[in-house]
């Protein structure tokens, strides 16, 4: 059993106006990372993250770069407290920060890939949507999705958050129809403010387009600690990290399988390193015997570090 915490990194939709401000105000290195990330993205992330409006923050590049940046700053703040990961995993977008925290790739190289995915998705005009389903049987969700695909309406389960919690992804009309079909068979359904069909083969042209960039990244290497990929298996080599960096947005995120694999691997204390508390809430759905502690702000980092040291 590991006595050190595993780090979990949140994905898109964890963003909130004001996130990262405390890290920025407290540390020159954080201000430098804000500047670097803003320059690479061609955005003023200080203005967007600190003042919004929410509509600007929820734009894909701002949201994705912002969550990645704040998650990395939280991990660095934990390191200054002497808390380092014994393993990492990321929820969807969170895989970038998880790879960096596991020392499988540099922050700068992962950022370049993140930006390239955004750029190529926009250039190729790949569009879709996503929707959350809670309290449905997986067989029922698969049946609805399969039936729609057979009629030329592409929709899949993109994320499995827990045994009865799913995120649908695909073409907008297909996701909308799936949500309506599952409404009477679920506790709750709702569309998500996402405009890409993430975690489907509809994103494959993007993976093909960024492949040369990923291949050229020289910082990619074997992770220093176990990095659990989106299907629940450990990426042990640089080539496995490279493959996931290039394609993880084409495949489903099996978060329940990832989390269960980490628990089976002996990890009992988890930190949600980044904005929000979605992964800690999901942890309670999956396994109430483990501890998950939010660590997405300076105050939360201090509290989480104290709790880890006392465990």
C-alpha cells in the first residue's frame, strides 16, 4: 500500500473565473508560467482567467490551457510543500498535466500538443457536442447509442465516470437524440457546453495531423512514477506516453476503470490537483473507502498537505 498520495488532474469544464489568481499573486515562477502559456496560446490568460467573462473562459483554447496551467501550478505548489505524486492520472484534458507531473513529458511540449489539437480541430472544422447521463444502466446507454449509429447518427459513450454515470459524445444531433431517449431511463440528463466530439473516432483526423509534432517532441520519456492512462493501464515507457499524447482524445476515458486500477494498485489517498472538486465527488461514487482531497488553490494545497502529512 502506498503511503504517498496519487495525483488526479481534472478536465475541461472544471474552469471557473478567478482560478489561478492566488498562485499568480504569490509566486514569480507562476507569473512566468502564465506569461509563457499566454504567449504560446496567443491569449491574455491573466485577463480571461481572472476577470472572465465566463463565455471567454469557456472557449476551448482558453479553458483547456487555463485548466492545464492551473493544475500544473497546483502540482508545483504541492512540491514546495514536500508533497509529490506516487502516481498520476488525468480525466480527459487532465492527461496533459498528469503526464507532466509523472515526468513523462515537459510542460512546454505538452502545451504545444494541446495547442495543436485545438488548431487542427478548428482548421478541420470538426464539430459535435457532449451530454451527461446519471443513473442509467450501461446496457441501456449502449443500446441507445448503437441504435442511433445504425441510423447514421454517430454518438458514443465518451467517458465512463462511474457504474451509472456517463458522458455521451458525437455529432450534435445524435447526442441530443440520445439524451432525449435516455431521459426516462435516467435519474438526470443534461447537455454539456462542449463543441467538439472528444473521445471518438471523429477526432482521428486531428491525431493524424498532429502526429509529426508529437513524434518530434524530445522531452517524452518513461514516467518517473506510474502514470495511469485513460483506459486504466499504466504507461511505463516513453513510447506509450507518446502514443497517448497523440491519440488520447480519440478514445473513451474510462475513469472508473482508471480509479479502480489505482485503488487495486495500493493507492488510498488521492489529491485532486487543479480547479474544482469533480474528481473527488466521482471518487465517492466509485469507492468510499479511500480519501480524495481537493488541492486546486493555495489554501487547498496547504490544507491537503497538512492532511497528507498527518495520515
